[in-house]
C-alpha cells in the first residue's frame, strides 16, 4: 500500500499517546502523522491524574513505565465522613497492584519525551492549528482550520476534548444523512453529541505542601489520598508531587443533571465562596481552604451514550467521545486505552487504505461499550460520595448514612470497592486481542 497519512487533532494526553502507540507498533508500513494542536504549545488543563493497573499495563507495553513511576506518587486512599460533629475515617480503599498520581503536565512531558527520543520522521507537529470542520470523500478527509488553511489525510482522529469540532462535524454529517428519511433520528443524533452538565461544580485548588504542613502539621491531606464524604458535596485531595497537593471541592445540584449548562465552563472563584459552601466540613478542610492560593470553579460536564465514535475515515478519542466526571479517576486512562486500541489497529501490517472505515468500526465496537460504562460508573460514584439517595446500593439507608452510621458506611464502601474492580480485574490487552481477531477477519475478506 502507499503512504498512510493520519491527522491527529489535539495534542493532549490522548492525542500524544496515539502518536506514541503508532511509533511503537509501526513496522514496515509507511505512516505519516500530522499532529495539529490548537494552542501555541502542548499543554494540559487540570492538575492531576490517577493511573490504575489498566493504564499502567499500557505504559509498560509502551516502555514508559519507568519514566512514569519515577515521577508519580502513591498514597493510601482513605474514605472519611467529614460533615458530622465528630468526623471519622471509615474505610481504607484496597487497590490491588496499586494506583499512582502525578501532575497532568508531567504525563504530557513523558509522552513528548517518548516522541522526541528518536525524532521520528513520520511525525510532523503543527501548532496554532485549530480545526473548524472537515469533509470526507471515498479517498480521504479534507481538514479546514481556523486560519483558512486546509490539509489532507487518509484518517482523521479528533482528540480535542469535550468541545471537539471533529465530533460536531461528525454528528452534523450523521444528522444530515438521517434527516432524509428520519427527522426524529436526526435530532436525536444532534442532541446526543452535545455535552450536558452533571449538576456539579468543581472548585479546584493547588496547595503548597510545606505551607500546609506549617499551618496544620497533622492535616490528613499531607500524606494520604482522601475522599471526604458529605451530604450533597464532597472533597477529593491527593499529593501530586513532593511540593503540591491537588484539592477538588465538589458541590452538586441533582436537578442540574443532563441539563445544558449556562455560563462559562470555567470561572475564577474565591476561598470565601468555597469556605461558605463547605462550612460544615471538618477542620482539615477549612485549613486547606485557608491555605489555598487561587481557586477556580469548573462546571463538570459529560457526554453520555454517544451512539458512535467513528464515521467513515474519522474517529473520536478521549473526551471528544466520552468526557466524564472525575469521580472514577478514569478520564485520562480511558483516553490512553482508546489510543492503545486505535493505534495498534492502524499500525497493523494487514491494514490497507480501503480497510480504514472497517478498522475504525472495529475500534468503535471494542472501545465504546467500555468507555460508556466508565462514564456511568463515574457519575454514580460521585453520587455515592455525596450520599445521594438515588445513587446508593439497594438496602443502604440514606438517612443513616447522613447521620454517620458506621455499618451503613461500611456497606457503601464495599459497594464502591466493587465498582472499582474494573481498574485491575481485566486488562486492555484482552480488548486488543479481540480487536485483532476482528481485524484479521476484515483482512481475510479483502
């Protein structure tokens, strides 16, 4: 076959990881990657990520585990009831094979280093190139950018995040095609492609670890990952480096679930606002608020049940396809899993130009059910952290949880432990083996 040109729009963790996977597994095939980043450089929003065994298994396969582990931190995970008169810890989370945390920008740096090691000639980076739309034909995809330039590729992968222009164009195309025979279906497709609010505002802050130690030397945030449970709101804190603690204060209005959020997705906030919302939480939380620097408020949105991640020669990856709330600690991990499966499919020696639509359909078939399930698990876990009655396991009494009943909290913790088994029970390699079998069937029919 001739040269296969892959356009990746979005230079975040998912897009860069896809390039790393292609670099690792490309063999004799002539592949050229054009990586388009809307900003002037590679950058990540958000503070920290948590990597579980599923993600770490991919990093080992890609030869990145040592670089990752050298920069990551690992701490025990504690569940704590924080809005009672006498707060108490009620569960230490058991994580087979462990979980680790590190700053998102460090993860980005590791990926950039992997790509720069051999300065691969197949990778061309383009900064300040924001995709506006694309057009497909039988032979490829034409990309149109904000600066009025165009480019051509055999494959387009949209990894731009929740506001993905690739997704917007894909679903505009799907709706237009559906509208000729089913107007209702067309509107359903357009609606499914729109991000909606979870009802949660996340107030994000970074703490200087030494500053907090001086002010509150016994604060649990210093050397533990803690989930601070409360009715209608909760806090997550964990060190992401020797000098920095990531803290997220989450406040939920259940009536906001799946509504369209009005206003900017991110806005500056203040310590006074957070202190007021969390005034009935314990002293460790109040100390963290007092010692925080800048606080920003994020409207936590998600994309639920997107009906397809691929169309023809175009695929969606990461938050472009399945943006999720942070409670399952899986957003970056899911993007890495997407990149692993899609990259190995595209790098497979049996793939021809004519196979691309079928290859992307295999990616969709394998990845979409798993990522969609992670979106739902994350949403429900957030409700459990906030003791929302409609999110609780059968038989667990909300009134007793709110009052701090230790038996009910133990039952809740057991259910949450079970929901997290996904992270270590089965590995992405099994999904790749399934995808490869499907790909071999496609190649055999050609």
